[in-house]
C-alpha cells in the first residue's frame, strides 16, 4: 500500500515537472517570436531608410547623404545625426497630418442665404432642429 502511494506521488511529481518544462518552452518560444518580430521590424526600417536616402538624391546635402549611406551599408550604424534627421522628418509628417485632419474636422461655415427675387431669401443649409 505504501509503495502504491509513493508511485502515485512520483507520477504526479513527474507530470508536474513535464508541465513546467512545457510552460518554460512556451515562454521561450514566445520570447523568440517577439525577438524575431523586433529584428524583422528593425531590418525593414533600415531598408526603408536606405531606399529613402536613395530617393532623396537632390533633396539633401550630397556629402551628408553619402555619409549616411556608408554608415548604414558598411557598418550598420544609425548615427545620431541620421536619427535626428529622420526624427525631424517624422515630426513634420505627424504635424502635417494633424493639420489636415483638423481641417477636415473643422465645423463648416454656414453659407449665406440666396436671394430669389422680390426680397425673398432661401437658406441652402438645413436648420439644426430639422431631421
């Protein structure tokens, strides 16, 4: 009887250890997937920057552009100057997008009434209380 109880507890202990190993493997797998996603996003961003530098042949200083390209392609380094350049560019894009969104969401000015004749004025907009 005592042997059966020991065997039962040993089996339970083994099953718990196996479950713990499986959980650890799942956690490691999730970490690896997250790391892979970060690496992929970083490589896509670096690829975007290289392509953007090639597109901006006339848009920026030639020496600066060549220095950025050399640092990225040869050394794989994001210089502080390159980071501030793209940070300013991103900030400009965000502010322009906010301006355009604000312009689209601005309340429309009411149009002046149109005179139809004999001093009768007709409004082109619906009154607010009419559905």
